[in-house]
C-alpha cells in the first residue's frame, strides 16, 4: 500500500512540475514593486598562494626521479622557512612518463620525464616575496603566483546578501509610502538579475546612487521573469596569474532582487 501511495505521489509531482516552474518564472499579475538591494565590502587579502612545477627529463629514470626529489626537498624547506600557512602546503605524487618531441615531422624519443607539482599559501605579501627571493627558478623549477584571496569569502558573501536583502525591504517600504501604497506581501526574492517586459535588462539596471533602486508596475498577465545571470562576483576582474607581489584590496559585491505585492493604501 505504501509503495502504491509513493508511486501516486511521484506521478502527481511529475505532472505538476512544468506548471510550477512556469509560475516561478512569471511576474505577478497584480500590482507589485520590484526593488534591488546592493551591498559592497572591500577587504585586504590574507592568502598569497604560490605554485611550483618541477620537471626533469633524462634518459635514465632514476636520475630524473632523484633530481625531482632533490628539488622537492629544497622547495618544501623554503616553504617552512618562510612561514607557509600550516595545512596549505600541497605536494602532488611524482609522475613518470615518456617524453617525445617532433623533428622533421617525426616523433623522436626524448627520454623519461619526471614531474611534480607543489603549492603553498602565505599570510602576507612580504612572506611570499621572501620565499620568491630565495627560490632559484630554472627550466626544471618553474614558479608562478596565483591571485591573492580572502579566507572568509563565504562568510563575507553571506553577510553582504543579508545586508542587500534588508536594503530591499527598506527601499520597498520607502517607495510604497511615497506613493501612498501599502505592501501586502513578498512574492519572490533572488540573487539572480531578472529580465522583464518594462525596459530594464539584466546587467543594465540603472543606479541612482541611493541605498536601493526600485520599479513599481501593474503588468498584464503573461509577463515573464527570466533567470539571466547570478550576481555576486567581485567588482573587479581577478588579476591574471603572474608575480602578484602587492597586497591590493579586493572588493566583493552582492545583489538581491525582490518583488513585493502592493495595494492602494487608501
């Protein structure tokens, strides 16, 4: 009996799913207010990551392995000497494979390639500079830095989303009051920028420079609310990998879009 009941429920959910999804992507037919909340925070990075690629080619497997192992020990010692963050040091397993190259359109055996990847993070740009200053790079020891990061990015983004959501409530209340309207409920809230029929597309939402922006509208039935793109990326594009030795600040931004149902306040 339980199995039959479960099958009936599954069939019912399957038939309801398309209409439920359509409703989730539809603007309300009654008067509503669409507002955007925005929160931004600038922080200093506290993680500076460096990656070291070790690679040796030799006709003798043991010789190639020993050279990579020797370079590995030197790099790990420098990680420790210059205060790499505990738990951030990573050392991939040694990889052995044949090496070939092309000469006159013919593949020629080059020898045995032994390789290994190492990485570590430092708490300050100065510590990373000290490490790079002592590391001897070569064809067999290649180094590159990654874009600096902020440790508690996830926690910070959660705070910003909460601030942006609170901003939508304050903006909606102020706008409704200015027009003598009354908020009757929350229809939807999302961090996805909407695309809607009355003129503003995702990515081009105008900014008034105030705490929040909003649009009031009483649409005809059938207007759609499409999911276009997720917001919440850094305000500035992440720098390309390279020797990033300056501790430049990082700006995080979160946007929240909310639709409130409204009615005439009289």
